[in-house]
């Protein structure tokens, strides 16, 4: 009889624990939420630098990358949803009236272990590229892409891009 009591006690304990059900709501990591906000966050490319053989260029305004002002106000939107939706959208100024509001839709991937953010960056490519997050605050972000990782060769150069958030 003494042997059965621990088994019965364990069985009752398991039944009691299985009767409790708490709905677990997944919450984004704080670092991720800085990127996406609680629903979505919009970022604007403000400047860039070229680092070649360890020598940094001056900081260049992003508008110098584009032919006209219509591209300089385009927006990078990161969503805080399970699909990790990313949109590259026209800003307030379109290059033509027939141009769509959303120019590209894709996904973003954030890897905390090595602070890598992968997303399609139309300035360089419409395919996802691996950017190292140099800094990320609620209103500014600096990303760097190392060209040897993109081209798989000995290129000792990188591009550093600076963004500001236009939403929280």
C-alpha cells in the first residue's frame, strides 16, 4: 500500500497541472521591437559611407545616391508580425503618377547572435543582403555590409548606411 501512494499523488499532481491553461502570448524581443515598433516602423535612408581598405570616406547624404528627389524619400517599412514583412515604399514624392505605392514586398530576418539584419535593399539589390547592425536606437539605425560576404572574395570594403525613423 505504501508503494501506491506516491504514484497516486503524482497522478493527482499531473491532473491538477494539466487543468491549468494559460494562454501564452508571444511578444517580440526588445531589440526586434526597436526595429519594428509595436506594429510597424518606417525608416528613411539619410546618409552613407564607403569604407575601402579600412579608410572611411566622408559621410555622404543619401540623396546623392539617386538621380532625382523622387527616390530620395523612399521608405523602408519593417512590420512586427509573425511573417516579418518588409516593404520598400514610395515616399511622398513619386517618380511618376503610375508608380505603385509599394515598390517591393519581402521579409526581414534579424539574428541577435551576430547582430545581422537581412532584407532586400533596392539601392544594392532586390534580394536579401546580410547587414551588420552597427547601432540601433528608437530613432536611428546604422547598418554595414561587407562586400567580401556578398561577393565571396577578398574585397576589403564595405558600405555603411544611416537611417532615421519617421515613425515609432
